[in-house]
């Protein structure tokens, strides 16, 4: 994705930092899914925590990339990138109330 939107020669140090952030986010998401699967979170709680986690991740991405490169990479500003997910589809899939 970085190659496609920012170029193959995009800053190696930034690429490394983004990979680190991705790995950390994956661990956090795995734990979040586990808590949902184990019924320690309701679907609504999961959605709330996931949205907060994604927002924090996008803020970190923006710190690394800068706003212009973030928009080039994701096609939206950090505050708008969260709108990509469909919370209603998640609620329907997991039987959560609106």
C-alpha cells in the first residue's frame, strides 16, 4: 500500500515505524477480538473500543507520516478515515442493538 500511494522510495525510517505500529495494533486487536469471543465484551463495547483504538492508531500514523502523506496513503484525513468502517453492519452481524 505504501509503495502504491507514496512510492517505493518512501522514507525507510517511516516505513519501519509504520510496521511497528501495525504489529502493535494487530496484537491489540487480537486481544480485543478474544475478549469479544469470550463474551467479556458486548458487541457495543467492542465497537466502542475498536473505534477508539483505530482513532489512536490513525493519530500515530499521522504523527509519523504528516497529514499530507496520511491523506495520500488512506485517501482521507485521520478524523474521516474512521468513517470507512460500517458500524451498523457490525451490529447486525453480532446481534447488537442500535
